[in-house]
C-alpha cells in the first residue's frame, strides 16, 4: 500500500521548469533501507543509457555492472569492476571499459562475450570515447596514456590488430579526481589534486586536445577538497565538475575553448554533489546531492529551474539519448525513471 501511494504521488506530481517538465514514470529495483556508514552494494554508483535508450547500464557500489531493460524492467548482470571510480561506457559501440581483478584492462561488448585486451597494470582511472576508437588511462601520479583501439586515418594498429599506445601526457598534479574523454574523442580532461600543509587542498582541471602534447586549458578551481564528477557536454563545448569547500558543495561549468565559466554555484547544504548529467542537447545540467536535492540548471538562465528533494541521497544521474528520460539513482538502491520533455 505504501509503494502504491508513493507511485500515485509521483504520477500526480509534475515538476515544471522553464521550457521543460519532469514527471515520474517508473522505478527500477527494490527499495532497501539505506545505511549511514556505507552505501549498499546495489546502489548505482554510475550509469548510462545505451544509444537506443532501451537499456540502462549501471555499476553498483559493490562493483557489479548490470543492464536494465527499460521496457521489461528486468536486469542482466554483465561484469564486475573492482576499481572504485572506474566506469566508462561507449554509447555508440555498446562497450564497457573494464579493469579486472588481475589488472588486465579490456574493452568488453555489452551484448556479447567479445573482449579486446588493451594492456595490464595498476591504472587508477580510465575513459573510452563514444565511438570506441580512443581510450585514456591514468597511471602513477602524473601520467595519462592515450590509446588507439581502432584503425582511423593514418594511425594504424600493429600487424596483429593490437591496440597501440599513441602518447603519454604529463600532468601538473596527481590525477586523483577523475579522467574523461569527450564523446567525439577530441578532448581529454583530468581532475588533479594535491594537499600541502599551509596550502590545504588544491584542485586543477587540465584539458588537452588529443592531437596535442600540452594542455589547452588549466583551470584552477582554488582551494577545494576535490571533485566527484568530471564530464564533457555531449556537444563537446563545456566541462562540468562538482566542488567541495568548507563542508559545502557546488558546481562549476567552463567553456572548453575560452575557459570562461558558464556556471559557478557554491554553498550547497549537502557535503557532496555526487551526481551530474548533461541533457543530450547540452542545454541543461542535472545535479543530485547527498541531501537528496535534484536540481536542473538551464544555461540560458544561469540558475536552477526546479528543485525536488528525495528522502535519501542521490548517487548518480543519466539522461537518455532520445531525450525522453532522466534516471535518478538513490541511496535506497532504487532508480527513479522520470519522463523528461521540453515544452513547445
């Protein structure tokens, strides 16, 4: 009866935004009692829709990767990723970038058992381009490796068709807070951080064009504790991160070419803003935090246009490529699927 009442409440609720609406559609997963000391293994740490918006690929806090069928609402286990921050899914090729327990780095097809071995080693983070042609890996304190997985232009694989390392980039600070590729594989971003007595935490974001050896942007975020999210907009023009300072979180978004800030918000009550997601057309940014606040930011307005508070924290967000759904992963191990549409 309680679940029915919640369902009816969400169906009656229509969250109005300037130019868009959000409505509850359905729920994935069974609700569990959230723990205060550690997140439940079934809580989705990261997630992404496939290109047809028919599947939702999630990685749980326990490392298990599953594919949820949006129509049947059933799930299928795919793999287990042992690295905590590691999750990269290539929407265009339906592939996962995986670091296994034996430190083998592979690219695995979600729809089959096909797997390509890339390399082996103690890599801390990795990213895969949407078309599955490029991969990036962070190694040690100050190195980012760029790999070519598929033949393209004048760049070739070796005679046996084995992926090739194209270059190693040197970073200004240790890559401790994230590494990502833009959807088209044109840009690389690394969130780097350090801590020194008297200086506190320092976090910078370096951005490279994949054809260059030196960063085109070095964005100094100032004295913040670190970032949880690092992501390019789908159109490749912006980069978004969350911030944390003095036990309060925030959000920053920069233009890649100019380094100009498009959005700078701070002082949120929640300690961390754990989830960020761009809409498919890059005109909205969704954010979710530990206090359960879901915000939607419109770049034409420069402010949040809705605010919904869930009874537990938000861990991950994902828009569907068809611009129909926004998935909200909560600390109670459920994923709330919201209808998302623009008003004409």
